[in-house]
C-alpha cells in the first residue's frame, strides 16, 4: 500500500508540473544520448502523435508577441505565463531559429544583419508551431550568440500544451506564421529605452563591446525596425505601450485568454453546454481515474472528488433569489437564497455513484431513479422509474457520469418531460461526455443544460467513449471482475 500511495502522489505531482514559467527546463537533454550525429541534434525531431482520435485533438491557443529589439517582449511573455499558471504554456523564441553562420559569414560577422527576415529559419519555426498545435513534442535548437552557431550538444524539448507563445521581432513578418496565431500582440516601447536595454543586454549577456553594439544598431537594427518590424505593427490585435510596465493591458489580455481557453468548440455551438474550468488538479484526477491500473479505493476516492465539483458547478446554474440577513456583528449582508424546489434523478446504475455528492451538497434532497435497458446501446426499453410525485414543480439534476451516444439520456429526459418537468428545468450532470452524445442530446433538447468536467475525443466502433474510462459503474461498485 505505501508503494501504491507513492504512485498516486507521483501522478498528481507530475500532472501539476513546473508551470510557473511555462518552460519545461527538464527538456534540456543531451543530444548525444538520443541522436546519432551532431546534425540530428540541431534538427527538430517530432515524436509520435497522440493515440486514436488525434484528429479531434483540441488545438492550443497561439499568441504572437512582436515588437522592436529590447522592447520588453520577454517581460510581457513572462507576465502572461505567470498568470496562466493553471495551463500548460510553451514559450517559443524566434531567436532560437537563427541560422548558423557559414565560415565565410563568420569572417565578416560584423557585417551580418541579424535583424533581417533571412537570418531566421522560418520553415523550421513553422514546423515547430504546427507540430505543437497537433499535440506532438518538438526539439527546439539552442543558438549560441557568442559563436553564432546552433549548439550540437543540447536542445530544448517542448511538449503538448494549452498555450503557445511565439515571441520575436519578426514573428508577424511572414503571413504563414501569422495565420497560425489566435492573438497578435505588439509591444510598443520608446526607441531610446530600447537602445539602452539593447546595450545592456548585448554587453552583459552576449559578450560584445559597446562600440560594436552601437555600430550594429545604427547599421542594421534601426533600419530593419523601420523596414520590417514597424510595418508589421498593423497586423497586431493588441498594442501594449510601455511593455511590461503596462499591467492593466496584460491583465486584460490574460482575461481574454482565460475566456478562450475555457470555451470548448462544442460550447460555441451549444451555449447550454458547460465544461468546468480545467486546472492541474482536475487534470490530475482525470489522469488517475482513467488509469486502468488504479485501485478501486483510489478510483472511488478521486471520482467522488470530481463528481462533487461537477455537482457544485451544476448547482450554480439554478435560479437564486436575493436575500438580506443580519450578521453576528449586527451588519446587513445582501446575499442569495438557494433554490428550494430541487431533486436529483440518477440513471441506474452508474448515476447512483453521483448521489452521495449530491446529498453532501443538498441536505435532505429527494432523489429519484430511472433504469433503462441498454441492449445494443440503443437505450430504447424503459425498465423501471421511481420519481418524486411533485417532480413537475421541481428543478431536476439528472445524474449519469458518462454521456456516450446520448440515447439513454434522451429517453430519461423524455420521461421527465412527460412527467411535467419543463425542459429548461433539467440540468444533466456527467464527468465525461462524447461529442456524439452532446450533439444527440442538445439537438433534441436545446433548452436543457449539460454540465461536464471534460469532453472526450469521440466514440469508437463499439460506442465506447475514447479515451474514456471504461465501464464506470463496474469500476466504481467493484463488479468489473
């Protein structure tokens, strides 16, 4: 049992990950251990795509951050990443994709224009972003600014993520790169401030003397800004004056990103579908209950935690009335009063696993039951129903942890409507939902609300949810042997 507990703790910790900076620094690995040649280490290597249903992979939100040299782009990116702490974020720097200089170019390095679009390997940058959008890992090269070559001994591995931040002076220059972005941010900073920052950065971090920095700025950096960077400002969705000092702008941007990340594509089609906001804790619990090797005790424990969250979220969609009370300090507090006419209805038998969480949230709540025969998974034959006599006067929380085809759910909902329950008074609660089930239920009952913790990829040919979690009722009640 101690080993098993250690495994559970490890999974939860691994699901959280080092998400403060958004960069998985442990991705820096020695290329010699995994690449047959130095060239292989400098070339990005893709890994296998996710298993079945990769076509349904939810693509990450891609943010482009551009601006002049030393304008504060990195600071803005870091501030966004810190506020997106509940999401997996990958920062891709355009500077990582500088082309290595040839021997001839190295002899005249002071005449090389590092701020020209041709200085970057845009094709490789496109490959990197496209693979990340498909949920694949990628090896980002590391550029040495002192030797002007890509390092052959290490690379930075980036993995599947929720948000990709693409940062660089010329990330808006190529239309193909712009087309991959969901949001484009331009950091606008005074030219004198940018020059001072560039001098400090290049002398301290990149080992250059001040005269060469000034010469390069006058000869290449300033003209390139006027020719390439400034004209790309017109493509920006958001312009941030003062860079990282503009906290108001960054807060508004993060709020918008949170809104976009919280909306599944199906929620845009059906506004009555609600997916509770994903966090590393929720993702970690899903990782555990979906694991085929988890013990029954742990499966029940983490399922109950998730079910409680879904129930609480569902209760938030019930009507409330304003209510004033007097606190022990004799102050008046204006709050709300809970909906009084409420009941639960579980679809036997998996739905019964959600009853304890509902009772824990709603003291003394009445709970009815509906049993539907699923022979062939067509959900056509009603076997048993026992519902409160006054159910037509109540709001109903319909309980079933897995929404698969939607056939059984539709018959249960139809029965509730026949009993006099208005369609808009039904809230269907489940842990996971298949897109096919959501389409089936929402098209037939557009006024009903669905609350779930995750929308899975699809149903397979056996009408099982993929990736799913198997037969939930058997796993929960211990009858899967």
